[in-house]
């Protein structure tokens, strides 16, 4: 077992936060002498830092009804984050696991077996991207976007159902793409790395004199992977526990966005095929198997100010998701047969909302959302001999209406109240309220008291997928939605325009938590509602940018998540610690960035995995203009061995993560 972390990251971060809150005298003097931002009052500077994801309208970070984290394109480049999951893993309270097929996101101690990130709502430029089969929020190499196209990521922790409905249980992730003017011409990039990793990208960005803006991009990714050792299969006849050459990965991405006047059209596509080396769901070990995920979406958005007080936003959206899994499964006579597992999903809909500012002291939001699930099909069959095990075809609707009021009670107090009504053809109607009291204590300090509720509708996979063969699954059409009620206290301190310290205390209560488990009477997997689960904890985060160009950030989390019997949840670390520093290297016209991520021990299905710390280093060119740019990244720099808990669909208790790897990239901007 990997050693458990014994130190106290939270104590270390308190000291770090104090240091960042009171920067060195020289740095403070340099900042004070800088023109522009430093000459503005702090209140005005805080208003300039705005987000749109917490309430569907623009508001300052300090006035948002949540402790919002924003990751910028600059941070993505400097820290070398290749996937959305790698970026999200740097955020307080979040952690990412992998089963060598998909990446899974956990929050504040919750990451349930068999959950394809369905408890997070993933938006791309404000458009829902979770599919209608698994409700999956794709954050790995199966994600729709190349990270080079991301302008910023807004993460809103806690329930977001009052604004967005189902799936916004633990948080809302809004990935905002770059504009054509930000790309500024034609960019090409090529990267090579360990285990045959390579990525090629061509992007075009243009901005017209009439204000029109265009982005086009295409990316190709491949990784050969390496051999993997699993001790659970280390026996005669299974290759001594080694899966040979099965951990490969290939993906293709396309993206387009055109903005003209009040209209914006965007579309994305990804086709990703991944080798499966783990022999999950009872497959033959060390035998070829793969999954293929294809996703596509298109969105036409309109946004305009009708009057000085009234603005309208509307969109028409379409989406498609297809899955195909191929695997060899054992027969009783020692031979094996090919099994084909798949799903087709398609949906379309519209969203209209209005924001009204004409009532003194109020900012009012009202809207509707309609979605028709045209296809939610699942199938499974054997080849030679031919046998159909599943052919389930369904449709459905998801309709909603929502309102929100941001009410200013005097110059220092805001009450934010929201309510959403959802009607789903599978489970009926749900109401989701949220209430936040936001108090400005001083020009530098804000206190937020937040109460929220959210729900998640069981998806088609959890309810209707049924394969009555070894390693298969039982359907459960009686699944109920899971509900969460949260209370959170947030303190945010901004000593100046260049730094921030925040502290969050939270308590979660979940009812009807949907969990995948093995049914002892049948030997099949099944999703069921557990009675209750709770979590409480604290998160402390600090960041600061100094006048000499050095940027520092750190955060620590302590959390306890347990079921109704007081038993700690599987894959639930009690402690998380992350830190990063980025500094200029003038001699090379470059920046050097280092990141450190630690997690304490976690329970598996029958045992536990030890804690770990993993570090990465990235050296890259600092220039953002035309010409060459380059970077060299070292991931898991100290080659620490660590693993993530596996679910009940695996023979393994834990799945090993990658060791040290190197990736180099060279690009050119015309």
C-alpha cells in the first residue's frame, strides 16, 4: 500500500494564506507603483472580476452566490493541463480518478462507483453538454474541446439546480472558448511524448471590422500506451498479470464558432477510441477490447439588450452521443466470444431567459428550458454465436421554468433567491430552491451564507440497462431521483487586485444516493438508492500575483463523507492539498511552473489505497505574439506509484495511475 499522508496540509496552507494576504514590502511597493489597475479603488477592481455561470447573468466574483473558481487560459498553458480533468483537479475540493478508460471527477468526498460524472453539469459556452444516456460530463480525452481553445473555466461548487436543473448536484462547470480575436490568425502545434503520445492541432481565428468573429480548429491525438501489470491476474494462463499493449488511446476533435451581431453559432465533435486493459465486467484478461465514444453538438444563440433595463438570451441546441464497446468474454469450454455493447442518444431543444434591471435594487431573471430526447437507445449482443441480450429504445422530455432575484438591500447586503421547476417524463416534477445572503464586511472582505437543494434524475443506463450474463447488470426501473441539501459559509478576502484568500465551511445531506453494487443473490451489478449520505468539511484557498511576475496559489481541503451507518464512503479522501507556482525566466523569455497535488488514503470496495503526492513541472515560452512557441512538461516528475479505487465491475481493488512521462510541444502562430 502506498504510504498515507501524515502531515497537515491545512496547517501549512494557513501559513501560506497569511503570507499571500500580506505580500512582501517590496512587492507591495511595486504593485502600488504600477499604473492602471493599482490606481483604482478596491471596490471597483472587485467588480471587474466577473462570472456568468452562477446565475446565468454577469456578476462579480464577490457577489456570486457561491465560492466560484476561475481558471484562465494562461494557467492552462503554464501548468500544461492537457485535459479538462487535469485542470479541474487543481480546484479546491475536487479530485480525479481513472480506470484507464474514463476520467472521473469527485467533489467534497463524493465519487460513487459506476458514476460517469453525472453529478456535475458541464457547459460549453453556457450550453449543456451532458449526454442523455449516461448524463456523462466528459473530462478526459473523450471531451469535446481541445484545451488550447479554452479561454477560461468557471467552476461553481454546490447545488446549481435552482438555475440549471438535474445534474447540477455537486457543481457547475462552464468552459468558455476563445474568440477569433484571441487566437489572432493561424496557429499550428505538434507535440510528442512518452509512450508514443502525439497531438497535432490547426486553429484559425479571425475578427472582422464589422465585429464578426470566427474560430475553426481541428485536433488529432494518439497514445500508444504501455504494458500494465495487475497482480490480481498474476496466475498461470493469464500472461502473468501483464496486459500487453492494450492501453492505447486515439481521438479526433473538430470545433467551429461564428459570432456576428447578436447571433453566435457553435458546433463541436469528438470521436475517441480507447483500448481497455483492465478486463472489466468479466472480460477475458490480456485480450483486445475497446470503447468508442462519439459526441457532437450544435448551438445557435441570440443575445441582445431590448431596452436599457431588459436583455434577452435564447438558444436552439442539438446534441448526439454514440457509444460502442467491443470485448472478448469467456465461454464455458475455455473459448471466448465477441460481445458488442452500445448506445445511441440524440436530443434537441431550446432555452429562453430574460434579465430585467428596471426595478430598483433588483436584478430579475426568468426563463424556460425545453428538451426532447429523440433517442435513448441501448443494445448488447454476442457475435458467433449470435445472441441479442438487450435492445432498449426510449424517448422522453425534460421541461423547466426558473426565476431568480438578486436583491440589493443597501450598499453592503445582497439576497440572492432562485427557484426552478423541472418536469421529467421519467420521474415527474421537482422544485429546486436556492437562497444566499451576501454581506460586504469591508472593501476587502465578503461573507456568504448559502442554502441550496438539487436533484439528479436516474439516467437511462442506471434504470434500463440489463444484461443477464456473468459480469452483467440488472435493470432497476424503480430508481428514484437522488436529492441533496447543502449549507455553506464562505469568507472571501481580497487584500488587493492581485490576491485572494477564501475559506468555505460546508455540510451536505444526500437522500436516495444512487450507487452501483453487486447483487449477491444474482451475481449481477445493479444501481440502487441508498438511504442517506452526509459530508462536512472545510476548504481554504489562497492565490497571489506579484509585480515581478511570480504567481502563487495553494488550497487545502478537509472533508468527511459517510453513509447512514457512519461508514466512510469508497474513494473519499479526507484530505486534499494542491499548490502551484509560476515564475518568469527572463534569460529564455519563458516561464517555469510547478504543481503539487496530494490526497490522503481512500477506501476501495474491500481494502484501501494509500495517500499520494504527485508533482509536475512545465517550462514554456512566455511570448503570446506571432512566431514560435514551445514547452516541455514533466508529469508525475518523481515517478510516484499510486492507484485509484476500482468499482465492483473490476476484479482489481485499485487501478494503477501513470508513472513519470515527458511531453514536448512546438507551435507556430502566423
